[in-house]
C-alpha cells in the first residue's frame, strides 16, 4: 500500500525519538556495566583483604613458632621455686669447688649471703645448694657491693683476732689496728687517737694499778656483789616467810588478809565477800560444814582434831 509521505518536520521528530531511545539504551547499558564492574571490584577487594589477613595470621604463627624454638627453656630456682630466664641465674655455681650447676637465681643468692651475714657476721658462708664454703672471691661475685663490704670487714676482723701481736683500738669510732709485742705487759697506746688500753682485760687502762692489782680489786668487788646478793636473797626469803605467816589470800576473792592474833577461824573483810575459812589451810566454812575435819588439808592440824569447824583448838 502506498504510504503517506512524511513531512520534513515529522521525519526530524521521528529521527530525534530514535536517537533518544538509542541514547537511553546506551546509558542503561553503561550503568549496568559500571554496576557489574563495581560489584566485581568490591568482591576482589574483599578477597584481597581476606588473603592479606590470612597471610598476616600465618606470618604471626610462623614468627611465634620461631620465637618459641629460639627462646631457651626457663629454669626453676631451688630457693624461691620460681621459673626465670637462664640469664637471671649466675653463669656458674657459687664456688669453683661446687660440682653442680647454678640452680639458685641471682636475687636469692644475694639474699642468702645477706641472711648469713645478719645471722652470724663472722660465720663462714656456704653454698646454698651444698656444703662448699665460699671463699673471698666467691662472696664478691655472689652479693652486692654493700654486703660484700660487710663481709670484707668481718673477714678482716677474724684475721686480725687470730694474730697474737695485732690489736684493735678499743676506743669507739677508732678503727686502727696496730702491732704490740710484749712490752709493758698489757698496756698499749693507740698511735692514732692516743687511747690507752689494757690488752689483758680488754678495757681502758687501769691507771695507777698493775694488772695483778686490778684483778684483786675486781675480785673484791665481785665478792662484795656476791655477799650483797646473798643478803638480799636472805632478806627476801625472810619477808616471804613472814608474809606467809601474817598475810594470806582469801580463798574466795583473793584479797590479802592480815592475822595478828586470835583463833584460826577467819572472816574476809570485804563486804561483797564475807567468806569464812581456816587460816591454816584456807578450807572454806561451807566445806567444813559439809565434810567436817576432812575439809582441811592433810598438813593442817585441824584435819586430825576430831572437832567441828567452829571448835578450833
């Protein structure tokens, strides 16, 4: 059939519509393509993140394994029972004479030396693991400067004390040691502070007296002290005996009661007590009423009197 001929305007309109539809389809296609690309990129990024996390975790596990393999085993201290790195222990035993490895940590070894010095300053210091005695160099390695200075001074004191002709100045604050051979008996004068002392008696010099005269005076003083002590003991004993005779405690309230004379039936002077009892054996009145003479002590004279409590002989 013959078609109606379109005008130029209609042709342009139809052409524009076609172009618009083509453009819209192109835009939709581009948007779809971009959306697909974005989704693929997100998936790829997520996968890369997971791969990176997995690789990091594997690397950390590998590093931990290598660290564990390269780290030395911990060692337990036999004193405090704690586990420490081997570097926290001495490189070798406290003494070269020890046949064991170092199993006491350095802090405990220092504390061991300090404790021994506190307990008995001049006593020998032994290994805490065995009975080996530590020498001067062993102690120096085993403790800090302060404790070693203490040990060194104590060791010096011990050596000096063992030397017959060397003596310490006895004056407080003076640390001089000097040689004294015989001469003038036990008299020695310090060349540093001029303190005069008696080496025989370990005291200041007894001016005006020889050592023999000083001994006699000390003996007389000691005898005098002994006599004084004996006299005091005798007086105390006599007072106690008198107290037992004149003063006794109430068997009920424990108040001291004095008896000057009269019979042996006593009544406590305290208003809230008023306990009656036997002065000789402190048997109470109630016990005497109940048990008669058997209430008295065996050593009491009323035990064997065969009289009632109120009929004392």
